[in-house]
C-alpha cells in the first residue's frame, strides 16, 4: 500500500522521471496512477498539476498527461541557464560553507569513486545529485538553492543520460575533484569557473552526449 498526499505522489513521480524510470512521452493516466497508489484521483490530479508547473509533465486537454518531451533547442537553453546558476552557487559556497560542510562535500565526492571504477553511471548519478545539492545548500541562499534544484529536476533526466556518454563519468569525477579543492581553498572565482564548465553546453562532453540522444524521445527543434 502506498497512499499519501499529492505532495508525496509528486515526489515519487518526479524521482521516477528524473531517474528515467518514466521516460519522455510516457502516458500518465489518472485512473491507472490512482490504482497504483491506492488513492482517489484528486491527489493524483494535484500531483500532475504540480509536476506540470515544473515543466516535466505535459497536461493535455481531455487526454492523459505525459512525461514532457523537450526539443534540442530547449535542452541547450536549459543547460545554459543551469551552468550559470550552478556557477553562482559554487561562487557563494566557496566562501560560505563551514569547514565541516567542506569536508562532508569531499567525503561525498570520494564515495562516488567506486561507481566510476565499476562504470555504473546510474549509481554515480544518485551520489552526483547529493554532491551538487551540498553545494547548492552551501551557498546559504534559500531562494537560489530552491530555484537551482527546481531547474536541476527539469534537466535531471538529461544530466543522467549525459553520464552514459563515453568516458563522461570519469571526466565528471575528475571535474568534481577540482571543484572540491577550489571550495576547500575558498577560491570563489575558480569554483564559479569550474562549476560553469562542468555543466556548460560548450564542452565536448555535452556535444558527445547530444549525439547519443534517442531522438524519438525529444521533440523536433522549433526551427
């Protein structure tokens, strides 16, 4: 038995979308979801509305909702904004995180190494989210933290898929190491630069990732 409030259902579905358990274009039928969670259709409808405001579910009049499909142009635009927001978080975190918080960040980073060696991108991604969230919270700006996490959730599926590109998981780990060192040293400018490059759409790793996308899971470009 699952049950729960609309917020609880929203969290479960959001996580399934971010991790790819629910893929772009997947039909989200209210009746089926209500049976699955053993609730009425009301909290299901509310959860889908909340996911729609995040941009990860598309509500269609008189038809079932679907996991949102996104164009390549939209992916590029979202990643450009994500790079700037993460850069800002890193800049603030470098001077605002406590010694203990910096050491915890380093520990999270080191914990991901085994998944790099075992070449397990999904397990790496789970801790990768924890790593980035530690930096978001380390910025000590609640509004920035929430907005960055909101956008992260919007592009989460594509960031997870990016780790499947050749050698990307190792590159990501190495980039994290440099970010950790910069934060521990309190170098705000370097941290900001490294965080932006880590997410930037201009990097070769991102271009390699785009080339591997399943084109039937995203919308055609608008131009």
